């Protein structure tokens, strides 16, 4: 059996995988995910704020959404 990506070029992925769920009570809720490679010396808080700020830039209505869930883990098996 071959792995699903054996014959495909490997795309560059960040060193960490993240998942965030945001809610605007009574209006909207959504979950987003992706990968991120933080700069040297960055903290978990720095990464959280970078991700939340990027979401707010892309979707201004989510700038003041409540964070229901956030996970940040090394992106390796």
C-alpha cells in the first residue's frame, strides 16, 4: 500500500497546526484551521493573536467574536 501523497509533490507546511472556533452569539459561529511557522522566540500567545488578527483582517465582523476553542500543536505525526 502506498501513502496518499507518495506520487504527489510535498507542499510546504507550517511547523504547527492550529484550530480555532469563534462565535458571535446569536449571529454566527465558525471554525477555521491551518498551519503556521512562528518566528523565533514567539510565544503561544503571539501565535494566537497573529491568527485571531488575521481572521479579523479577512472577516472584520469576527474581530470581536468570542473564542470558543483554540488548539496549537506541532504539525508532525
